[in-house]
């Protein structure tokens, strides 16, 4: 009898544990959108749509670690009719992707079944709390993204609305619009109000273009921001904004479909020449170098690189990245002799690298050039060296 009771308790414990482990969002089995809409109307619920692809890593993370969270599962199963579509393989997924303007993955869309409108969206992957917080907003008629768009367009400028609106835009990967709203609100403030920790959070999170009037104000009045925010945080923000803008231009390569933005390049160059800031010379060096690449003057590029490196312009190990990024561009030259010279330069520059990952990245660049000139065995050896340094970096 005791054995029977013990066995029964053991089975019950196993079943309970299995049920707890298997709780997840219940996605509809049908892929027919009309049926999903009909069910949502009947149950008077919004539709939650997981827009994913088979190759998307963050999509897999959500499916494995977030959609299977007990709290997430309970919340979504109670409040939504849940559907998921592969945006590339499911026929209805392709149609819905266009209908809802899906441009990145994963995109999580909340749809009103009565109007067919996507009233709220989130892009990317986050924690269970991140997902539930966004889903709660979708359920609030006045605070979902669609409603806030309309309220803002109607002229509402309540500070709480602005903060929620910026956050929702940012989560929906509408970063340019979030920055525009932030700049409209913040740029009208006097510097004493602008440099408060609360407003600095908005600047730091939403504004990234060094040419926008707001960040130009921060640059010109940064001493006042230093006092409240701290020199390190302010300089890091300005440095990151400049490097990001420079990289966007220098990443352009010959043969790209989109035309090079000459106007943006000229404006950024003029701005960097006009400011006294520690990373301005580094940014200018990169922009000048990129001009040689666009003109396909790779010999001139190498000479200009030598000149820039001789001036000791670079800080925080940025010289390594500058050298590596420009040497890589030799693959577009079509000149075997120049690529061989690039390989020799890597061998010489390699001795200046002190970090394992810098050495690994140099070896990867070397392998790329070796592959381009047909030195397959040399490329294999360089890649093996790169793996060795990657392992060393991980061990440290």
C-alpha cells in the first residue's frame, strides 16, 4: 500500500513538473488569416502575430526562452489570439508582411481584428518582462502605438505622452521618428533644463545624429553637461555619434546600388573641421581615406593611411580598426600586387597589436586578401591563427 501511494505521488509530481515546463504561448495551428480574424472577433481579443524567419537568431531565442516563460504564456493566452508566420515561406506570411510593413525580424505585431490595423508593434527580442510590458501597452486604447501616433499628430505634447511615444517608436524600430520627436521636444529647452539626468537619458537613448541641432548644442555647450552628467558619459555619447556617422559613409563600397551621399559627406566633413573635439581628426582621416576608395585610387589610399597613422591621431585602440578596415578595401582594387603589399603590411602591423582579438581580426583580414589572390593554403593558415587568438581571448 505504501509503495502504491509513493508511486502515485511520484507520477503526480512528474506530471505536474512536465505541465509546468510545457507552458507556452498557444499559437493557432491554422495559417488561414481569415479564420484567425474570425476567432479574434468572436472572443473580442486582439491578434498577436509573431513575424519570424527560419534563419533569424533572435526569433529562435524568443521561441525558445520567452514564449515558453510561464508568465508570458499565461498573459498572452488570456489576452490574445496568437498566430505566427514565417515571413518568407508561409504564403499568408508574405502577404501579411507587406500589409503590416514588416522590414526586420523578429517583428511582433498586435492587430485589431475589426479594422485589420496593426495598432502596436515591437521589433527585436528581449526579456519576458520586455514583452509583457509592450503587450500591456497594446491593450491600452489610448497608449498603443497607433493611438499615440494620432494623439501626437493632433498636437498633444504632454511629457508623459512624449516619453511613452518615444519608447514605443524605438521599440518598433522607428528610430528616426523617435529621434525627431525627442529633438522637437528637447531642442526648445534652455541648456540648464537640457542637461538634467532625466533629459540626458532621452538624448542618450534616442538621438544619434551628430549633425542634428540638438547634438550640436551638446557639443558646443558640453562643459555644462560635464558638470551634471560627467565628462566620460558625455564624451562617449558624442564620440559614438561621430564614429557611427563616419562609418555609415566609409562603409560605402564601389558597385553598391545606392549612390554615395555626397551632401552628407560634405556636411560631416565641414562639421568635424569646425569643432575642437578629440575624435574629430580620427573621423576626418577616415572620411579622407574613403574618398580614395570611391575614386578607386588604392595606391593613394595606402599612402594616405601611412600619413594618418604617422600623426598619432588615434585613441582607445582605434588605430587598429582604422588600419584593418582600410586594408580590407584592397579586395576591391583588383590589383594582385597591391593586395600582396597589403598582406605584407598586415604582417608588419601585427606586431603592434597587443590584444588577442586585434590579432585575430588582422589574421582574418589577411585570410580575406589571400583568398582574393588565390592563396588558399595561406588563407587556411591565417584562419587557423585567427581561431587560436579567438580562443585565447575567450580564455582571458
